C-alpha cells in the first residue's frame, strides 16, 4: 500500500522547526548514536569533473526510518548569491522501505548544525558562559547565535568575517532580531579574546585563531573545516584542549583540525577523548576544571539530518 509522499520545502522547515526542539532532538540523536539506536555510516563525497562535490550521506534509525541526504557542494556559490550546499533529504520507513518524505536539506542543515553545537556547548562549556564569538557572518552565524541563546544567558556577542562589511550587517540585523548586543570586529583575534564560547564557521584552509589569543576556560565549536587538509584551529589550541568530536571515524578521516597536528606529531591519537554523545551519556568526562579549554569538532552526521526530517514529516502528517 503506497502512502502520500510528503514534500517539505524550506518555508515549511523554518516555520515548524523550533530551535529549542531542535537542540533537544540533536541531544537525543547524539546519545542514540552511542547506544546503537541510530546508525551513522561514513559519507561519500564524490568529486565531479567540474571540480564540485556530490555528497551522499546515509543513516538508519531503529525508531522506524532510514534515509540519506543528497547534497551538491559548490563552494564558489556565495560569490554568485547561491547557497554553497544545496540538496534534499530522503526519508524511508523501515518496515517496507517506502519513501515517506523529501525534505529541503539546506534549511535543515542550517538549523541543526547550530543546534548540535548548542547541545555540545551545554555539556562542555562553562555553565555561566555569557560572551560568544562567531567567526563567520553567514547562515551558520545566524543558526549558532539562535541555538546558543536557547542554552546560555548571553550578554555580549562578537562577530568577525573576512568581509568586515558583512560582519557589520550581521551585527546590525541580528542584534535587533535577537535583542542582544553584537559587535563586529576587524580581526579574529579581537573577536575571540574575551569569549567564553567560540564558533568557527568559515571555509578557511589555514588557522584563523591561536591559543595565545584565548582566555582560560574557553569552549570552541569547530564547524567550518571539514576535510583532512583544511583547518581553522592552530596546532597549539588542539594541543592544549580537551578534544571531542561528533563521530570518531569522521574525525580520524576528515578533521584537519585534528589530523594536521597529528601528522606534525604535535599530538597522538589518544588526544581525541571521545564523542560529545559519550559526554552527554556520562561515559566520557568532558570539562574537568573551569579553566580547561575544550573543543568540539563538528563534522556533521546524516542521522542528525534524518532525525530532523523525520520529526518534520510527523509534524506534517499530524496537521
């Protein structure tokens, strides 16, 4: 028996996905990966003849669904006014394998990425954190600001971008929208020097921050770099930090922030302490002291996208 196929566009996602709900959903998903309730597979990034990437990102949940995110990655698109990542999430029900829904991947990825960082920050950052630095003034800056405001009483936000005018526009727009003081900074050093939480959200290939600029006790969500040969964090940050990821296999294959210092022999594999899901579970210790520096390396997991897409399909069915 076939069922009606749900097709949910970006407008539906943005209207029906509350950020606090998304943070809670991502917290549960991170735990489910560790218990085996959700199964994450290594993604396949296919480099096409035009030098761009087709990404296939599958996952499975014992709660009743499986699927994949299919994504095109055109990093030069921002220069032309198009998103760099575009695609769809396909959700199947697990009993008979029927396609249940097609959900806009760009809007889901935007919102859930910030939500995952907020879930990680909740267990790794100091609970009294009030100063946030955003390195990158694009959609992920918006998402991370929105998500972290659900978990922390932020009083000051700084933002830096390679395009200072873009950072200024972000500060003006988001300070009015979120009712929090936001300052655009000319340098990344200025942006991070007083921050309790830092989110690196750039396509940088080389480090944009270093340890000497940071105050004790800072937590960093490293989000932008997602290949083995690119990074946003200097080696001395990784050396000094308690280092966690979302998925060990992904970190060991794709995280330049970790792999470059490893190849430099500045750290060993043992420097990777575990996943944030294990920290949420209580299986691995996160922050041990107030002055600890912590890093969450966020590479993204298909099970996160699928959990959000499945939730939205249930919302659509129940309307």
